[in-house]
């Protein structure tokens, strides 16, 4: 999937009116309502503390809304020692939640770039993936957001991102196609312009 690179305003996720979040008590009340709607008694022993536990879990699942991925990439290193070739971080595990059904999709991301004037700590690339994954997502948007964050901060000569994931909205409900996986890619710069560089990226990813 090779789509034009655009910088989304505020990551294209949170509109100004959405910043006024419900408080913790309101969130727990919403969970109680869902339990009752499912057909169970939110006041029985096994479920009495579930609303609290669910809101705590949601705080972890969606912690990406409170993080700034661009800030993770701000500290760069300009002493490249003459290195001007591809940098690849592959097999970055992640879990996210489908924005359509709020069920998980789980997989791994592969991120590569050709340095411009600076490089960034390798763990920062993995953390950028994690920040965007910890939001309600589509795999396509997740792929594009990782590319946009790297491009905005590092200004590399090219970026390649591949994400592979299994979506539980497809395996646990609906089509029930267990084992089906989805692959998305996005390329910029030298990767977009040179099919041989795309193939090199894919070969480096698959060689593991």
C-alpha cells in the first residue's frame, strides 16, 4: 500500500471537543451498563469490581492518547561514522484495538529508513509503534502514522514500514477466519522511487 504522505493534524485522531473526557466514575458506570446489557448482574460477587478493573485496563490499552510520538524521536545523533545505508528494526511486537469493534489485533511491525543527517536510538522506533498502537486504530492508519512521525522528525531519505497482524474482529466474530493475517506497507523517498529498494527491504525483513 503506497499512499501519499500527509501530516495529519493532531494525528488525525482527537478533535478538540473530544478532549473533555468522562471521569473515572462515569467510565465505570458505563462498564456496569454494558455488563447488564450483556445479560449479567454487575452487582454479583465476581463482577462487582469488574468496572474498576476494566477502566484500569483501558488506561493501559489506550495510553497512546497521552503520549507524543514526535517527542520520542527528538533526540538524534549526527555522528554517523560515514554510515549512509539502510537501518532496519524488524519484528517489533505490538497489540492494538480495532476502532470498529474494539477487539484486539496483534502482530509485528518492521521499520526501516535511510538516514539523512542524523539517526535515532533504535528503541525509539519501537516505542513510536507502541504509542500509535495503544489507540483505537485501523492497521492502515497505524502504518501511515508511524511513517509520518519518522518523516516529520528525522527527515530521512526514505522510509519503509510493513505491518503484519491478525485481527480478532475477523477471527473471533464475523467471518471466523482463524489464521488469516493482514499486511500493510508504506514507502517514501528512495523506497517509493526504487522498486529494488522495496525488494531489499522485504528481503531483509523476511530473512529473519
